[in-house]
């Protein structure tokens, strides 16, 4: 009787990392807010199988050393079984300037969208604006993703790329504007376009925004008002990358920001009186 045995060696264990980026999720699903969950759901729907499972384990162990996210994609270093960390890149197919112009114009016509985005929230029906412009915010297929890793694994994406996928999803919880950045538009650009800032790139200015900006330039002084969004300037600057505090950095500093805003308004009223002279 012949006997079979498994002669395949066990996969090597990754080297331990000190100070790596550990996922907040210890078990179960990743992501808390709907847009983070949607990102994970989209990726898991691509049928990547066991690679995602191993990637979750890497993310929770803290094997990812660093991550940089911007309009040109994601760059990360992931520690595997070898001495030198692997270099990972992830790019989401960017939207063209023409599509972004259409999207920002549609969003700017919905005040609720603008208010929520300024407050760091992603409206649950934001995809309606992208669908109206005949495009999508989230990747629709693997073809919308370009990934690479310097590891010897032939699979693409490999477990190292998958680990970065999951950590990106958790970072979306804190900063939904990273989704826009991965599609090719940075936070400041889209906020300036939505606010009607004439310094925004011309291709992203909308007729609505331009018409709103014109009468402001003719006023002696804009009215001094408390921003409708708490800690507005801090929220616009973006959330601290991979902040793991018990509360958000914005909430922790909101009292200080409120006092600074009140002081600034008082100084403005004293130095720039609203008079005919």
C-alpha cells in the first residue's frame, strides 16, 4: 500500500517588527464607517481568497512598517520573512480632470454633501454623484487596481499588498478624503472647488462656485460668523495619519480651536470695523 504525505515545507514566519502599524481590528470585520466597510467589501468581492486572509493576519501583527497615501497612490514597506522589508505600491485608476469637474459640480449643487464633507463625513449616497457623472468612487474591478510588491511571491496581489489594503480601509475611517486622493484629487483641491475658491484649478471650478464667489469680492468685509463645523480649520487640514487615540485628534483639540476662533473673531472686529469709512 502506498502512503502519501505532505512534503511541502511550512511557509516561513515573518520577522517580528517593533513599532509597526497594527490594525485596530483584533478579530472580525475591518472598518467601522460605511465607506471603510465598502472599501473592504469591494476588495473581498474580487475573489482574492487566502491571500486576503494572510494579509489580515499581517495587518493585525503590525508587519506593515509605514504607509504613504497620496494622489499618486499608496507606497508602503512590509516586513516579511527576509531581512529587508518589501516595497509595496497600490494605485487606483484615477478619474480624469473632466470627470472630476463633473463630480464636483454635482456635489456642489447639494449643500448636504458639501456640509458633510467639510465635517469629515462621507454621505452614504455620495456614489449617486459619481454615477450621475458616469464613473465610480470605489474600484469596480481588479482592472481598476495596479499593485506591485518586491517579494518573490508570484501572486498579485500577495499577502503583503493585502495587509496594506486592510490598513488603508481603517485609515479611511479617520479620513474619507483619502478615497478622493486615491482617485486622483487631493483634499485641498476638492474643498477649494466646492467652496468656490478662485485659486482652485480652473478645470475643477464649477459655474455654481464661481457665481457664489463673485459678490463676496465686492463686499467691504465678509460677516464675522462662527464656522458651522466644529474645529473647521483643523478638520480641513486632515486627520493625523494612523491616529490611534481613544478619541479623534479633532475632538481632543476642539475646545482649543473654539477659543482660538473666538479670539480671532474679536481681533478681526477690532482691527477691521464694518464702517463706511
